[in-house]
């Protein structure tokens, strides 16, 4: 479940939209500070105005209180990922009580291969999803599909910019 910042929605180098194109299992929502303005409406089992988080919903975010995804005892049914720069992501988290209410999980250390990024650190959205899958389901091939598509799309954009 991608929650994308408005500035990321139409960017060609936004890896969140690349992830959506790579998997039918990934849904993307345009974030808004006011939950009632988020379109399309989210799943019936998740009410943005309710502070009770359904079991299995987690936010992938490397906060101080986050738990390593590999240490989780319960299954992940919905993995929420904030799609934006680190500044945008922090702002989105601070302004969204429903995002704050999700238990935070983090992935193991991984090095970003995203060469199109300027002045950004950490993993791209697509890389973060890939590593979350690797940490949760090491034998699942979805992570390899995301990585291959990431490399393919990034190489295409790099060639266009030359």
C-alpha cells in the first residue's frame, strides 16, 4: 500500500509508480493531510478516522520505535509505504494520525542503487519494498522481479538523460 506525496505522483523518476507497474499486489494512494480527501477510498477494513489499527497492518518506516521486519511474530497483511523524499515522508507521518497509529517496522541495512537521485539518502521506494519482501519472504521471487524492473527502468531513464 503506497501512500504517495502529491509531488511524487507524476514524476518520471518516482520509483513508487514503477513498483505499482511491477506488481498487481501494490496499490497506490495520493496522500492528503485530511483523510477524507484521500482518493480512491481505502479498503473497507481500514478506517482512516479510527485510531485502532487492524491486525496485520504495518508502516515501513525506520523510526526509533520500529521493529525489524525479520523479527515480526505476526504476518503482514498490509504493508504501508510512504512514497516521497525523506522530508516529505516525515511531514506526511507528522500530519497523519492514521499513519502514526500503524506499528512501524524497518528493513535490514541495504545500499541504494538509485543513481537518478539528487541529494537524497536511503533507499528509493521501490528498493524499500524489494528489501521488505526479501526480509519477510526470502524465498519469494517478487523481490527479484522488483529489482529487475527497477534496474531496467532506471537504465532506460539514464539513457534518456544522456
